[in-house]
């Protein structure tokens, strides 16, 4: 499960969320599922299996990991059908984490450049 995010997440919280996002995005099948949800809107595992070359059972397992990472949210509907909706907040946290890391590297590289130019 992903850590609960506050208004001003700590760097450790951001890193934990980012790690889950990166693990989820590492698998091409999960990226395909996210792309299908982004282009087609909320869908059930069966709907996704009909659109993708992935079995329904595999999709269900991937959706569990994507739900745990917070990238999709299940919505319970009629007749016990669960539709999954894309949720972008964890992706935004991962982007913020990468931006902070880039700033850290930029400042270190600038300091190294200044030192070498002396």
C-alpha cells in the first residue's frame, strides 16, 4: 500500500511513492493497461482483456499492483463489477521526486563546474 500523502509530503514519502510508481511502470503490460485506461476511460478487467493481448487473470494481477501503487482506483458498480479508473496523483509525486533529484544534481554539477573553473 502506498504511504498516505499529506499536504506537504516529506522527501521520504515522495521517494516511497515514486518507488512504487517506478516498479509499476517497469512492466510493459502494466504500461499497456495504464495507456488503455488513459485512452478509453474506466474499464473492468474483462474490458481490458478484450482490448489487450493479455489474459484476464494477468490483468487482474497487474491491476492489484497498480491499485497498490495508487495509479488506478477501483469503483464498485452494479452486479459486483469493478471498474478501474486512472489516478494521476502518484505519477505527479514521482515527477516531483525526479524534479527534486534533478535540482540536487544540477546544484552539485554547478558547484563542481565552479570549483574546476577556479
